[in-house]
């Protein structure tokens, strides 16, 4: 069905961003692919991840009742290296993908 193809397309677009990111003082931020998209977990917070602007490597989450934009940096090999959420920069854990 068209909806199934759209969900698969969304999962494929989100796939490069999945993994675990962390920074001292901010804990672990985990992005997990699901059948229809992606979810996040950051401490006790959990929620759905939405595409915001893939051209700018940005995803959107509802963070404690407010919209927050996740902005990812890409290293010179074209691999996602870190994410910025609120004012925190979290590095992608080695081997995370």
C-alpha cells in the first residue's frame, strides 16, 4: 500500500541518524528505528522523532512539552558524528549505528 511505502521511505531516511549519542553531564540519547519511523529515549524522556529538514540534517522531537530540533553534524567521511539538542552537543558512541 501507499502508506506502507511511505513508512518504509521514512525509515530509510532516518536510518543514518539511529544510534546512541552521549556527553558528560547529559547522559545517553538513544535514537531507535521502529517499523514506521523512529523513537528517542533520553533518561526518563521518550517520544517520537519526526523529519524536520533532512537537507540540514535536522529532526524534530517533543521534548518535555516543547518542540526541539535535533541538528546533526557529519564528519569528512559523510557519517553522522554528533547531535545538538537544546544547548548540548552529544557525540555518537563508537560503533553506534
